[in-house]
């Protein structure tokens, strides 16, 4: 709850604004492939109405990832990956929903209405809102989207020896892949906007389930 708390706002007067719908939230527990455990509070989207805006969210294709590794090898570029922590919660949500706080919010909050103001996991539009958010950030960094794959972003750069090339940022939900002669510089720029798990920032040995 320490990380997910930013997704909720408690009205000062305890009154829910008009147009908001009550939905349940519940905890999901999981064991990851590396045997680490995680718990996440998610929204019950089965109780929400279909959003008026698009909920589609694309991801970089596996073919694009393979081509990117090939480009890195051919041009002597470095590859760096990173995992954005609680990625969805960086983006605001347009869905008007609220829940009633339980003990997980703290004893002093039990029974109070909590407005869901961020793209909480489980809401129908959360993936799309995060996707819009991260792409806007990358665009502001001077990258432009590839016509063949909108989740491959490229920016002209030059090595210290004068060699001109394109550096790339690939996005698969919250997994970021940077290909550049100085990928840490790009990753540092992303870290100014998002919390990237420190132990995830490294050259990839496994990416999207495949050994590199």
C-alpha cells in the first residue's frame, strides 16, 4: 500500500463527487519466475462501465527486439534494460470510480470513500493511459516513433569518434530497452520522470522471457 497509495484521494468532506461509481478493490498475490513474491491492490474492472476513450495499448514486437539487438551488434552499441516501478500509477485516469477504504489503507481510513485518481491496475483504461504517458515522455526527450513499430523510438546521435547512428528506446509495458553508445544517459533521463528499479538497470541476459 505504500506504493499504491498515490492512486487514491480522500475527499476532505467525505462526499463523493457526482458521476463517480463505486467499485471493489482486492489484493492479488503472485510468485514471479525468479521465485520472488509480490502483492498488488487492483480494481474490480468487472464493475466498471466501458470507457468512452480507447483502451488499446500496444507493445514492441518480438521481431523488433531481435532487429534492435542485431543493430546494436553491428554498430558496436551498448544495450541497457530497466523496469519502471508501479508504472501504471504514474498516469492519471479518466475513469470516475471510487472504493471504500479497508484496513489496508490504515485504521483511520476504514469506511471512508477513496477516489481512484491514477491508472490503478485493473481499470479497463489503465494500460492505455500508462502507454500514452510513457510515450509522451520519450517524445519530449527528442525521440520519434518508428513507422514500422510505434513502440520503437529512435533519435539521431553521434559517437565520440564521429560515427553517426540512431539510438533506440523500446517499450514493452513497463520494460524499457535502451540501445546507444551511452545508454546510461538515456536511462538517467527516464529516471528523472519515473522510479526505475535499481537492480533492473543492467545489460540484459534475459528479456521478455528469452535468453540473450
